[in-house]
C-alpha cells in the first residue's frame, strides 16, 4: 500500500529516513527534504514517485543504477555526498564520546577503482557477470561501471567469455579483477573444478586476451607477465585475489598521512601488514617488523623487500592478531606503529597498544564504528589524537575509510634493537610461527 512520506535525513546505508508515528522508515533512493510516495513494508519502503524533489538530486551517471547494488548514492550531488560520508565518521566518534576535529574528506573520483569483485553465474542464456542487486542474490549483468578503471571496463566482454569457459556449474562464483602495472590480474573463486580440456581452453583465452595472470581458487593457471603493484618505489607481486586498497589515489593519501606521522621513528611495527602497503614505504627510513596472518601476502611482502635496494631492515612474522595480539611487552622495542585491521577492528590489539609506551601510532580503518571503539581504548591508555582524516575510495557507497594519528605525550625514547633480523643484502627474513 502506497503512502506519502517526508524524508528527514540519510541513514547509514544511504537510504532516505522518514520519521513516522511507528518509528523510522528507510526509503531507497530518497533524499533529505523530499516528499515521496512509497510502498512500505514494515520499516522499509520502495520509492514510487517524487512529490517534492531535493535540489541536491542529480542524474545518476550509470544506466544500471537503481537495480545494481554496487552503488547507493549516484543520485546525490557530489558535495553533499562527501559531507554525508565525513559526517558518518564524526557521528561514530561522537558515539564513543570522542569530540576531536575531523579533516575534510579526501574525495574519490570516478573511474579509479583498480580492484573489483564481480559476481557471476552460468545460466541457460549465457553467463551473468556484474554485481548483486541490493539485498538480493540476483546478479545484475553489467555493460558499464563508472567506478572502475577503464582498463577493467573495456575488457568486460573478454572477462565474460573467460567466465563462460571457467564456470562449470550454475552456482554463483566470484571473479576478482585487479588492474596492475602489467595488465589485468584475474582470479576466480568458487567456480568449480576445471578438467584438462577446460584448463587448456581457459588458459588459451586468457593468454590471447593479454591478461597478466589467470588463477582459479588460488592456483595460477597462466601468468604471461608478473602482475605488479607499486607501493611508492617498491614493486610487489600480490598473490591471486589479494587484498589491496581499492584505489591507488586513496592508498597514496593514507600512506602520506601514516609516513608523515611516523617520519621520526627508527623502528616501526606494521600490524595487519597485508602485502606491505605501509610497511614497505616506511622501510625507506625505518626498520620495520611486519605482522600478518595471511602467509601468501606476507611472502609477497618479503619477496618485494628482498628484491628492492635501499630499504632498511624488514622482518616478518606470521601471526593471527585476533587470537594472539602483540603484547605490550613485545611492543616496547618500537617507537612507531601502524595498524590496518579488517572491518572488525582491532579491539584486543588496541588494548595492548594502549598499555605500551610507543610514542607514535597511526590507525587505519575501513569502519568508523570499530575505529571509534579502538580509539577510545587508546585514549583511555593515555594517547591523544593529533589528526583524523576520512578518505573515500568506495565511490557512491556507504563505506568510508579513515586515518587517525595519535601520540603518547612525554614518552619519546629510542627504540631497542630487535631480536629478529633481515636485510636485503643477503640475510634471510625470519618468520615467527
């Protein structure tokens, strides 16, 4: 049944929120200040028509918007969109009683996403390849994508043709496509087993298409060129489907903040290090101890370090920081630390950091709520915030990144020597169990 609703604000996921006698109602694609007719189902509603239009409403740039669930806010004017994203961080901090200045958001331009995860499925009519429709398991077959880099979008037909050869079943699969310096790195997950004939066909197509690498469930089937991503001057070959910051521009902004804050440190801990996004940059001027649970990513970091001249000491440690965070006692040998955890944050690790005397901390996060929690722990431990910057790299989505910089006053001291040792002059990196 249709009803008229007045939209008061945007919700956390980008839906318009109308306050009613029975509570908030979330209306997809409605904007603050608009009066709309909507089909309501409990606290959710679908927009039927606009009765009063917001001056901040703009024409979406993508033909798939409104069906594809990849974007939520293409219809919102860019300045208002950026202000809303920054406010998400401000609100999350306020929820933990943190009232610190938040910098202007570092914006994200269209056509810059270098890593996309596409959903695919074989059907009787062919292969669907795109993104899921919002709140469903239906795949929207895309012909364009204004968030992704042109070298990915221009190869959608080749990617779909490859998927048609790889997908042996009708169940959904994932295709992770990364634009690297040497070409597209294509990794399939959950696409089913490939027999010998299928392997031959798929590797042939991948080679003819000019992809840098093609892998299925972590197994590299063909690699005409090493896929390379550069962290400043360091060339890294990430494992298939590896986590990377979604845009090179956002990564550079984050790294600039982290490196600037830790510029005076002599020995730095890089926690949740991944392939070395921050640690390999910091190694230009400091000894770095990189800790990561994913062995393939840690190995990629180590290989990059070994093959790069001019870096300081880098040691590695494979360790699940959720199960076994570095203890305050172990942290005492560092005078700088950066941590970049998954969306769940790093609550237990933050408690150990709070008990340490490390003078400089950089906290990188993709979740304002868990970041606010972790920052509150550090503040209780005597740290103070010297800067918080929101960063957008998931354009037109509800996701926002942030870098928080902290210091512990009157704790400046020299770092103590490390018990592990690795140089790129011939000695071996030590990976602790």
